[in-house]
């Protein structure tokens, strides 16, 4: 199979955001005052300029050839899954594809620059407080931090992380595919950035919609891969197929866990406003929380006719025609999907290697559905708990930390990303070549926006999720109650980002 990682990672996202003015519009039909990030001002160049005529083939085209004589590169990470902290320090190859790739990544960088790696891993819950305490104490012996986005982003507004203006090798990220540029767009404020999505570690939280192909064939639902590859995978098709996929297996007239469902979700029992499921559909259907205007200022866009259409479609998906089964955790849903009792299931892609290894039916992962065929592009979010990398502002040698982080990101792009997507996902779990291409589309469509990154629990980015969790269609009241708080919150965020130089 041809390795498509290089090609797919060169794509860029639709927007990156900055400053503050708010109005209502739809992402797919924005007002004339709205511009994409490609049209806004770019981050200023500094000492690590890349030749203008072409992007580098490797990071080593511009990184200096240095020997650090065994200097330690010290990391502080959280424990959140089998992928962290294991992807940071691996002593030897064990046969685990992803961990072995991380081992080879570290070995390559260690040998090229003569550095050694250390890692202090702490529990996720205590992580932000420990980071804050360490950096307030002006510690200089932490070169890189790694943590969940929703956990660490408040620290970015407090000025604890170094911005790219003092990190010579974390600039011009659109020219460096090892930073997943489309995701990083949502972390940029006025050309400055202090948190980074990087291919140093596996980007393991993008959302997709799994489909049991074998079950679909038994029910006469075929050719969905082709529909998706043609750009015609829409919410209406999911509504149609999922309704057909629900079957009262025991014929008792009651819909229970013993029956077959067309769709699986955990949103209805997650009675909060921060569930990812509905959020992944909302963004997938082209309605983002914020956009950027021609002055480079973020505008609140969620109060739109498009949002109302999305809310109506998702209400049908979750609550009508007995098409959806609900679960307390996404893991539980994945395990039921693996038992061949669910036609479609919305989840992060890494549920495939984690919970679907022994599935007997053939399955694929589809992109998040569009609102309609007029929508130009597919979009998918990564989980709001997905992890980012940071370099502390107190680091004693920013150039060293920047260089080694860049080299690790590049080697991760060569080693870890292929292990995660090509081997763990595509070669082992893809049903066919079409399914493999769909994985590429999902990866290529990953994005975030300013409103999602800096929501801070206000609930504006998850307003649709919250309404659906409460089985409410009263968007107008919910928006009216949230708007003043959201405006004040985003204004405070921007004030702090400006103050800290981000």
C-alpha cells in the first residue's frame, strides 16, 4: 500500500483565530467580512527561516548540526492512556508498533545530537497544579511539557509557556507537516503560539463514524465507501441508513440492549455540555464556534440558521425511530460495536486498535457526515482531551529545547505517525483500499478553532451538545443565556493572551 502520510499531512485547515469581535454567521456561508486564516497575517519569521521556494524535505535541512555532549532533554508529562507516558521514554523495543516507533524516534535524535531523555510523569488530575507550581518557582530544568488541551490551556493564558517568537524552530508551521498544521491553526493568536500539536506523539483522538460493512451488506446497505469518497456522505444518509439498521431482534416490541441498533452514542447519558459526540457532528457539518474576520479578529458564529438545522438533524439521530443505543462510556459502545450489533458508531479512531481487534465483521471508518452535498469539505475535530506539547517560558536554553522538540516531531512524523495510522489503523484494520483512503480523508480534515480551544467551560462551543443532552430544542434561550458570559470570557482570554505576549 502506498504510504500517503506525507501527502495528507501537507494539507492545511480552514481557520486560525485571533483578537475579538463577535457576530453570527455560518462557516459554510460566511459574511463578506470573514476571511480564512490563509488570508490573515502570518507569523513573523525569525532566525530559522525556511527557503521560500520550497518546504524542506526534512527538518535537518535547516536544523544546525550540533553536538550537545550528552545533555539531558527533560520532559514532564501526564498519565492519560497507554500512549502517555509510554511514548516519551521507551527503554527497548518490545513488539508494540507505536512504542517501538517512539523508541526509534528517540534513538535517532539522541544519536544525531548526542542528547539523553528523561521524563517525570504525573497523574492527569494533579498535572496542571504541579506544572503551575514548578514554573512559578522559576524552574529551569524542564524542556518540554505534554498535557491534555482542556487541562493545560488555562496555563497558556497565564504566560507559563514559551511563545514561538522565542522558539526559532516552531515557526512557519504550515511548511512543516510534522506539526499537523491544520490542527495548529486553532492554537494561533495573532501569529503567536504557545501550545503545539506535534507528530512527536500519535495524534490518537480524531473522530470518525465507524460502519459495520458486513452488517450493512446483510441489510442491503452497500457502497457507502464510494459515497463518502465522492464527497456525498451526509447526515441525511446516516439518518436513512441508521433507521434501517435498527432491528427488534427478540421481537418483543421493546427496544433493549438485546436488540440491534443503527447507531451508537453515549451523548444522551452524558448530561453535561462537554460531551464530544454531538460536538464532532456539529463541526463535521460545518458549524464552528468562531471564525476570523478580515481584521484578524475572532467572531462568534454559532448563532446561525445552520446550527438550528444541525440541532434538528441530531435530535432525529439520537431520539427518533429507535435508531440509537446509548452508553455510559464510549468504550462500552465500541465493545458492543465489535460484537456486530450496531451499524454505525461515532468515536475516536483509536478505538479500533483498542477495542475492535477481535471483531469478526468487516468495518470501516467514515468521515464525519456533511450537512448536505453543497458543503465543500469534510471536517473532524480531535477530542477536547487530546494532548498538546509546550515549552516552559522558564526554560534555560530555549534554542536547545526548540531544536530537540522539532527533531523529535520530525522523527515522530517519520516513525510514530506511520506506525499509528498506516500500520495500527490502515493496514491492520482497513477493509480495503477505499477504506484506507477514508482514513486519509479523516486525518486530513482534522481541525480546531479558537472558540473550541478557549471555551473554558462556558459552554458556547458545546451549546448543541448540551441541548441534546437535555433533550431540548430551545437554542434561542440557551444562546441568550450564554452569550454575555461567552463574550466576557473570550474578552478575558484575549486580554490575558495579549498581556502574556501570546
